[in-house]
């Protein structure tokens, strides 16, 4: 499926994730019929000022995929402001905070 068809599906699915919940790249991929990397590519293509709740997408282990950086801190802060809790090892409990359609 071309990006022009796939990315809007990915974005619509991510937009449906409620505040205080998270999901994984793989879960989004399964919902829209693509691979997890394509979800990552779609998120990377977002403009800096996007209103899409990109921060609610984590890796399969419940961790932020970004390396330690300003972007990592921004994602973590946005999630914490929504009530998402991180363990001491930087993981989110996907059973507690996870979302799927």
C-alpha cells in the first residue's frame, strides 16, 4: 500500500488513542495492515507542530523508542501529564495503560 494511503490510516488510528493510554508500533501496524517500521516512518514524517498524539506510541516493551534526548524527555513529559506512569526502568505497564481497538 502506498504511503499516501497508509499514512492517513496510521494517523487516524493514533488519533483515536485516548489521553492516558498508550499502544505499540506493532499494535498500530496490526490494526492498519502494515509493519511496525512503517508506523515509525509515518510518525517520523509528521511536522514538528503536529497535533497528533504521537507520544502515545511506544515500543513493544512499553518503552519510549527515542534515545535519551530532548525528544525523549518531551514524550515522557507529555505521557506523565496525562497520568501515564513509568517504572524505575523507564517502562509503561501496557496491561494497565495499553489501548487497542
